[in-house]
C-alpha cells in the first residue's frame, strides 16, 4: 500500500514518523509524511499558552491529536504517529490504536550544565518543566526546588537551559535518545573524573530551531551544550503512563491500513502501556494529573506495575506496586492497582481534599 503518515513538525515528531515510515517500507509499503499542526504545537508559543490555558475539557480531547483525527476522518492521511503519553486514556470510537511498537526508555532524565544530580543540586535550584507529575514528585524529594515553565520542543528547551533560563531541565529519556546524533554525542571522561564509569555520559549539542539538515549540526555552539546527569528510577520519579512508547492511530473503518500496520505491534509494549493507562483512566484520566505509572517485566519473568499519586505540593505521596496474575488482562491489572490507590485516598488527594484525615482513615482501615 501507499501510506500517508500524519506527523507534527517538530524534530522529535518527524524522527518518530520517519522511523515508522522506514518500518513500513521494510514491509513492502510506500510512504509519505504529511505535516499536521495541532493545538499542542501552538501551545509551545508562550503567548498562545498564556492566553489559552489547558482545561480539563481540552486535555480530555488531547491537545496533540484533535487535528490529526480530523485529518484521518477527512482521508487526508491514512495513519497518525503519536507519543502515546499524549493521547487521552480513551480513544474516540471512530479510531483505533493499530500498533504500539517496541518501547524506548520510559524514564525521565535530569539535564544540567554542571556535574550535578537531584540530590546535589544547590538549594533553591530552578527546574525547567511544565509537568504537574514531575513537579509534584520532585517536590516530594526536594521541597526547596523552584520550577520554571520552559516550553518548546526538545532542542528549544535545551537551548533555554544553556541560556540560563533555568538551572536544570527534566525531559523524557526516549525523546533524547531518539534524536540521536542530531542532538546528542557521547562524552569521553578522564578516569580521574568522579563520574567516570557511570553510564550514560551524553553531551547534548543544541542548535537554533531552523533546520540545519541531518548532517549540518554545528560542531560547537558556545554556551549551548549541556549533559544528561541522571536517568531517574521510578522510585524517585515515576514516569507518565505510556511514556517512551509510540502509538499508531488509524480510522477504525480502514481495515486495509490496520492490517498493514499490525506487524509493528509489540505485545509486551501494548500490555505494559495499556496497564499504565488503565491506572490513569480509573483515577480520572488526563495527562495533567500528577500520576506516574510504570509496568515492567522483571528478570524473574514476573510483570510488575508501580504507580504513584502525589499531592501537587509534594507533601503527600501514595504508592502501589502489584504483580500481574496469570492470564490477567491489562484493563484488570491497571484497574486493580488504581483501586488500591483509591482505597488509600488517591482520588481525594488528586481532588485536593483534606489529606491528613484521608491518610488517618487509610491507616485505620
């Protein structure tokens, strides 16, 4: 088939779409990329974001998918490539997620110009993020931290860090890894360096937003380089449900396209991300909620699901960890973990109710 792939225009979105295009071409199809501008893209502009704050209704529709779905319905594109964490937990019934390919690193990373990690950042350091989840969990560990709304695509945010608009930045590992040599290069450390032997050591080379071409990234831009210092384990910063995974959305009536995309589906990635998304859905849905969830397979073969709900100020945190039962569906698994969190006050915590009394009741129960 000839498949038209809907994509946003950022470097990361184009990498993701071209990655899927290459996979489809390896299956014998021909492809083309069709650019679609979404509300989420417009939200990268600070003036637009200030005039159009994200509401529960807007978040529920998915600020990165409304225009994509309109293009699918109109027949302008055959499939859309999304970052799964950007999608609402319930997809419109006109569409289906035809494939969730193999997942990249789901964790978050700390980027800082100095050789610092979360526990060594100076008191009152300014962290660049607009994520309520990241903010709440980081405050639980470091209540002295301050948070700066740093918007834009990955390279734009890194440049803002280099310019001193914040002291450190938190981004998804998957986006950093996927951009590869256009943004990152390995760093050789002297054996005497205190960080020698700790992986990964990656230098992020930032550049202006205009396209330099795949091989035209400047070797060095003064003041515009920084480093990944830490990849957070979920006990410290539990990632967003679905983080690190891509989702290929197709019109439910497009049976031939669904069949063409189906070989890209990864069973393990689908089960894990669906379990995480069912946790979020049962707790109220919406990517603006400070909810983290990560489903992973242990060395023993057991599948675990860890989930975290944190008060917006970081003062209180409710966690749950469960093991998948034999034959248990992702919906049952995620819903079971969400029920455990709810029984201990998670829904009320998200609603901002009296936390102290909720925790007392949970302990007594």
